[in-house]
C-alpha cells in the first residue's frame, strides 16, 4: 500500500473513532471543522445507526430504536418533553379520561330519555332546543326572507348553469 493510502486509511479510522465517541456525524464535523457530508463520505453510512439498540419509550411504551438507551424516548415524546418540560404520560394522567354526560342543556332542559338525540358520532343534543330553533327559523319573516334570497341566488348562479350546461351537452351531437 502506498504511503498516501495508509495515511488516508489512518485518518478514516480516526474519524470513525471520533464519530462513535461523539455519537453523531454533525458533532464530529464541528470538531474537525468540515462539513457533515464530507465526514459521512469519508467514514461511510450507517455507522452511528449500527450502535442503535432496541428499546421501549419510557413515556408511551412504543417500541423504537435509539442511540441513547439511558433515556429512551420516542421522537413524539421527546418533542413534548422538550416543549412542556413534563413527560407526555404526566399530561395524559392529569387529564380526565372522559367527562360525565350533561344532565341539562344550556337552556335548562333535562337531557334524559326522549329529549336526547344521539348523533352517529356519539354527540348528544337536546330535542326541545332543536324544535324551538326549527320553529323560530320557520316563523321569523327576516330569516325566511334571507333563506329564500339565498336559495334564489344559489339556483341562479350555481344550479341553473350546471343544468343548462348538461342540457346543452346532451342536445349537441358529437362532432367527428
């Protein structure tokens, strides 16, 4: 082996040792004063990743791979911990899991039996309030006028042009 090749290999081995010692290509690049890409090109890929070990996140319990087994946190939990200063589990445990269902609506109607409508997604609403709202919207002349004006405008600008375009396309023969 020529002397130049042995020097290059020796430098590569020193860089490998430095990357393994510091734990990242970026830290090694900063210490050497060169770019991370240059360190990666000289040392080769997957060097730091080869040191990663299987672990379980201490906060959420998800399996993961980490280079720091002394404090295994997945990316999501680490981000939360960095931002708020508490583990995600502490936040989850402090929050009540489920609220008690309301016994009365905001207008004071009892939310029991036939007075409750449950939507498919699980939300509940007061039937008495819905009936009042429906009656008010039907009888109020201002609301009725507003609703009729909205539908007139909708049919004039949206529905009629679509219908006319479809009718025109249907009536015109295909051209060859």
